[in-house]
């Protein structure tokens, strides 16, 4: 299994700072090729959301540099990744909250993290950034931790109503906003010839699944340059449709 990757981020048409942060790395290890991707959508006054999102990215980058090589030597199970990532998220939650208390500001960040090996994938999610799997259809792997997603799940509103609900951006939790944070974890088998996509909510509000499938399906993405070009096209399309948020996307194409 091989991986091609691309990452794009844009400040958008309204905000004065880009509070999204992201990283993606392809790795050669003793356990084969891997890709590690993390995307965070920060929130807070002035540029403080950027502080929150960058802090979490740095913590996961440190894990990749220091802990992942150890796991690759010994081999690892799903629960080991979950335990280590839970610890990172809990520590970052406390660190960001302490910083906010010291500065007398509220700040926080979403996070989606994905490790892909040649056999398995491992996902952590807090907030409403998403991870998709794109093939001949578009499938959302993560579940939004939002008021509206909970209302849909409970049968109180429809998916169509959720798209225009004024509460659609209200998070149930994020990293750094409260004493306790509970990440969702997912594990599965890595599939060949699919596109895995991590994105902030700014990337998906103004475009639909058919447009995502049209431009980001694996048959379309045969080169890294095309991945970047098509992702940037969809970012521009969001902006033309008056998306006001920061817009970020990471693509991982397996082959």
C-alpha cells in the first residue's frame, strides 16, 4: 500500500486570522508505510484560537516523532493508540484551559487525528471537524459532536433541517473549553484506491457530497498536483458561495 497526500488551508473571506492548524506526514517504518494526519479548528478571541489549534497539532507531532517509533518496534493494538491519544487530548485540554484562565479568555479547538498503516486506520475526534472516506460514494467516518447532530440522532430534526439550523455550529465539546473532554475513537481496515479526507467545518458547509465525490474521488486523483488543484478549487467554490469560516482540508489517497 502506498499513500499520496495533499493539504490546503485558507483564511476565508471574512476572518482576520486563520485559526485552523494541520499537519500530514507520510512515514516509512519497520512496520511498512504509514500516513499520519491531524487537523484542528481553533476558536477564541483575536488569534487565540490559533494558539489552541497549534498547541494540539504540536502535541500530536511530538507523539509521532517520539512514541510512534517505539510502537512500530513492538507492534501495537488499537487500544494502545487510543490510550496514548486520550492522554494527549486530556493533557492538552488542561493546558489550553489553564492558559485561557490565566489570560481571562475562552478558547478551544476541535481535533481530528488519523493514523493510516497499510492494514489499519486509527481515528480520534473531538468537535465538528470531520473525516470522510471517498470512493464511488461519500461516507462520513466521524460523528459531529454538536447540538444539531444530537438532535438529528434523537429524531427531533431531519438532516435537511440540520443544514440550515442556526445552532449548527454549536459544539457539545472541544479541547480546552471545559474540565472534561471525551474523544470518539474509530478503528478500521485501510482500503486501497480510496480517498480519506480530513476537513474543518468551513470546507463542507457550502459544497455538497456530489461535488466532493466529483472532484476528490480516487479515480480523479492520480497525481499529487491534481489532489492539490482539486482541493483548492473546492476551497474557492466555498468562498464564492460566501463561506465565512477558515477552510482547511487534508487528502490521503491510497493506492
